[in-house]
C-alpha cells in the first residue's frame, strides 16, 4: 500500500494532486486543518493536511512497465543510429573509391549520403521526444475539475503563472476583472427571458416576494407563458398568496394595455415563454412581445447546470432580445461552478441575481464578486 500526505489550501487542489500522483483508485484516509509553518502561520489561513492511500501498486507496476518499454525502444533507436553512422562512414569510403573509378556515379552516391543524414536527424528527434517524461499540467487538470470550458484554457494560462499555487491566485485576479455585478434597485418594467426549464417562473415569484415583502415596493405580475401547461396557474397562485395584481397576455396587442393597467406599480415583472435559442422564428416572436412591453430591464435567465457547449448557443441566440443582465439559477443543483465563469466570460454582462434553492422568496441573492470567485474556484459551495 502506498500512503502519501498532502498539504494544500483546498480540497479541490488535494483531489487534483491525488488523482495525478496516485490515480483514480486512491482513497482519502483522513483530513485535518493545520497551521502554516513558521511565525506567519499564526496569521495566515489554515491549510488542510490530506492523507491518501493506494490499495495496490497497479499504477506503479504500469508506470515501471511503460518506463522499461520506453528504455527498450530508446536502446533500439540508439542501436539503429549507430548502424547508420557506420553505414554513413562506409558510404564515404565507398564514395572515395567510386570517385576514382566511376566519376559518373558521384551524383547518386551524394544523394544516398544526404538521405542517410536526413534519417539520422529524424532519429535524433524521435530519441529526444521519447526521452522526455510526459507530465500532466496541474493547472489544466484543475480547470477541468471545476468545469471551465476548454476553449478558455489557453487565454487563462497566458495570464497566469506556471507555478500551480501562484496560478490559482492569478486566476482569481482574472475572475475579479471579468465578473460584473449589478446591484441597483429594480424599478420599472422588468422582462425575464430564457430557455425552457431554467426556472424563470419560480425566479419571478422569488423576485416578487423580495421586492414586495422585503423592500416594500408595489409589484405587478404579467405572464405571456400561455404555452406551458400550468405556467399561468403557477404564477397566479404566487400572486394570490402575496396579494399582487396579475395579468395574462395572450396576444402582442394585449401587452401594451396590460402594462398600462399596472402603471401604478413600482415594478412590473413580466414572465415569458421559454424559447429555443436555435429557433429564430420563436425568438423573433418573443422579441415582438418584449419590444411592445418597452422594458427598462431585460434579464436573461440561465441555469448553472447548463452544459458548456450549450452556453454559447443560448447566449448568441438571445442577443436579439438585447438583454442587459444575467440571472443564474439552480446553483443548488450542481457541485462545480465553472459554468458561472463560462456564462460571464461569453455574455460580458453583469450578474444581478443568483438562485440557490426552491424556497420563495428566500433563495435568491444579489451575489458579491468575492462569493462568485470562491464558488468558481471551489473554495465555497452552495450546499
């Protein structure tokens, strides 16, 4: 059994190093918080000492076998290179003789010598490449672990140190420069748009509760989501519980009159139908409703569980609606939060709210930069 101890700043770092050094079969035996060594340890954040073990030596045997095979391969290459050196020498001697006997063949012999030289150069390159030990990049492994989109790896690494500990601090600086927070008071007409299933209706209810019950504002609710079964009833139930005025819009013409009827409200929250960002006709239809509402704010709602390959498609598809802020939902349904960075980096819009559960109106927050950075980097979790 192989047993190793790791002193790290976070469990994400420990897991990355354990998987790299011991493999996926390793298990964690214990973990405890310890002080940093020296006098500075009294004033620095505590470190984590993690003890891990590998129950068998499969990885070591495999590594040893691969090393033996590499050595054998290199020896074969070196032997071939020596033979070619001898062949080249023989060719030179032969050329010397032939130049005296048959001057006509000198051009062919020179070509043969050139080919031997080129083969030697190629062999030297192969030997050099096989002699280099292939090492995993800890920073890349870390970014994969926290679910950062691979297309951002190069850009991030160019602005960070190669030292893994310093890399994390540099990455935090990048996050600090990329993340924008919109914490201004919501007033006027606010439209929420986004794909189906991201939690727009529940988010509307949470916002309504926050604005009406906590901030004591007059809030009105409008829905145009008449396509989804039960969507109108769901929001109507919330409106009745909180004693808020509620309007259902079935046509584009009804939007203007419904907004006008609620003009006495401080905030009018407008729920929309979930649309596929790839369906341009549906997005155009939704745009007509949004434009007729003449919103002061348009928030794109995205789930924190959205796949990386879908984020770009959604953000690009909804650009037509000119959203000016982002609401990220369902952060309680994932354990890694690199998706937050992927959304922010692509959208280049401020985050106004995050949601962290199903409770209305409690589980909606205005995030801070520090909170989002800690979530993305893996130093904090929602649950």
